[in-house]
C-alpha cells in the first residue's frame, strides 16, 4: 500500500530549522503523527514529498518559508484586553496565561487560533499569532510507519477518527484585525505540530 489520497498515514518525523541543525520538533515516545492524506490537513509540500512512499519509506526534504508557514508578520502580534484571560472575579488564569504558553483561542467568527504569550501588562496581554516557524526554513526527516484505508466516516468528515471518536485538527493561526478573541483551554489538547496546514 502506498501513501495516497484518503489513506490514513502514520509517520515519525524530525524537524530542524537549519540543515543538520538542532532539532526543533519531533515525534517521541511512540506517539506518531497520524493524518488523512490529501485532505488539506498538512502542508501541501509536506504531503507532496510523502506521496507514493510505502510503509518503512524514509525521505528528507527542505521547505522554504513560502512552502511552509510564510513570512513573519508584525501585524499578527497584538495586545488583547487582559479581561479575556480573567475569570468573573477579575483573577488572571495564570495556568493558561503565562509568558511562552501557546493558547488556543477563537475569534467572534468561530475561527480557531493559536497564540503565543509574549508579555503580560496590567491591562493587556501581548499575543503573537504567527506560527512559531513563520519566516523559517523547514528541514524534515520523515519515516512512514503505517498506512491503512480510511473508513467511510473518516473520508466523509475529512479527518482521522480514534476509537470511534472524531479527532479534529487544530485551526488556523491567522489574526483577524478588529475581531474579538476568546480564550479556551482544552484538556488533552493535541500537540501543535509544525507540519499541519493552517487555513
């Protein structure tokens, strides 16, 4: 069986920010990256390099910023009112809102966002909605561990199901000017992988 559209593909991967440089991200402890191939869940060029590989197949490839997460945009760094991160009594949720944390958020149109906390002020929180790898080259080493046929439901829903349950991929990382943002913490939130495609 080969990697092709509507196959469920599981891979191990290593990501570096420069050729032969330090590891930025990798699968670990047996937790594979699993996705429905050809359905827009992953970076197009990431999938292009995996297409037609078989189980056990390995590949190394380089993606430019344009092929990855685009250039870094200063306008995607914004100050949001601190009340978004406070409870009804005005207490800051320090478990979620601390410098360096990636916070799942949602704007008033229902778009899912991932923002990184840069600074916390008295009345505002500075959030960066750029992807961590925006403006950077991506150097991947990928091994295809398994390939299986997707179920009818998985094909219909456009993503992998685990133990009969839907597993929705994370949403976009784009900031929409002038829109309200809400902070949500999801227990068991999936890791923020650097090969997902963000609309």
